[in-house]
C-alpha cells in the first residue's frame, strides 16, 4: 500500500496548477473513519448547497459495494461506469441529474477494476470525461474506513474532507484514518466536519482533541470547516429520500451546511488549486493507466 500510494502521489503532484483560461474544477474527497457518521448525507447536501450557490457540481459515488448517494437524492442510477465499457453507453448517459441540477455518477462495485482494463478501454473513459461538459466542483463520496479506494481518492483530490462525530469510537476511527494519511504522506492538511454535535462546546472539544493529537503525533494539520448539530429533521428527510437542505431549508442542520459551504468557497485556496477537465482526465489516466 505504501509503495502504491507514494507512486500515485508522485504522479499527481503536478496536477494542482491553475488552468490557463481561469476555468477549472475543484476536487473534494469526502471520507470517514467509520460508517454511521453521516458522510454520504453530508456529501449530497453539500453538493446541493454549492449548486444553489452558483457552482456546477458533479458527485462521484465511489462507495464501492454500498452506493447510496442516489437514495438520498431520491433518484435512480441504473447505469454505472462499467456500462460505458460493456455496453458502449456514453458517459453522459450514465450521469443522472438530481435535485437542483446536481449531477451524479455511480462508480459501481467494480470501480477499481479499472486498473486492469486494456488501453483502449482506459482511453474510452478519458475521452468521454473530456466531452461531458464543464463542472466547477467534483465531490467524491468514498466508502467508510481505511481502504485502497479512499486513500487513492485522497491523493486524486485537491482537498480531503473528513467527517466524524463526537462519539469516542468515531474519533478513534477518524484518528486511525488520519494516521494512514500521514504515514503514506498523502496530505499535509485535512479539512474536518464534526457531525451530530449536541452543542458548540462538545464540537470544539472533539475537534481540538483530534487536532492536537494529530499535530503532536502525526505532524498533520487539521482545519475545522464547521459543525453540524443534532437535528431530528435529518432523519425525517432521509426517510423521505429528500436532502435536508431542500426538505427543511430553515432547519439547524441546513444552516450548518450552508455555513460550511460558505467556508469552502471563501477558502483562499479554493481558486488556487483547480484542474481543467482535461487535467481531471489526466489525473484518472495516471491513477488507472
């Protein structure tokens, strides 16, 4: 794993430059140390809120074997990335448009078998990616925990967002994930969202404890980009298969996600680290080629 991650990191190190014409795509990889912390729910609602704020957003559901971003968006995704190869279907026909115009691409359970595809099939997806249009933001919703997939997409993305909760087990697993990020030298800074926070004090204590431990033992910097408070309407929205920012736009959780979205867009590095769609295709080529 270390050799593979180091190689991938070296391959994409030069992919963070600005585009010549100023138009670029920003890539965020959303991960968690364990399941049940609201990672996918956060990814989906973040995408919708960023779309409402004027950004063109594509979500890649990379939760191999447990894809459920489509359920939270209330849409069907009958096709995935492998239909592109096996049935000759174009990528634009695989991408499904959800609420507020957010686009969703399902990677499918065999996403990481892409590395064993022959050259022609690799070129197919690269060419398709170059022709699907312009996006401002790509959000990758990873599977929970430490996996080859989540670590690879941590390298692939410009920014890594880790979602956790104040529960001791969640914080412990979050630290384990961050330890892997540090050991393999995949990122030197990670954005953090503390979800299901009962109050601001609890959220700050959880973040500070995690940040200080990472700084002391991992030499890894954490950035707090916001808290999401406990809100019973989150579960109600999930049961109705509707994103909370649409179902209950004035709820506490929706306001929290709005603030996180503002924090992301107001980040001084937002416009600095971007890739053109061609560079995005090159990133995929370097990982899977």
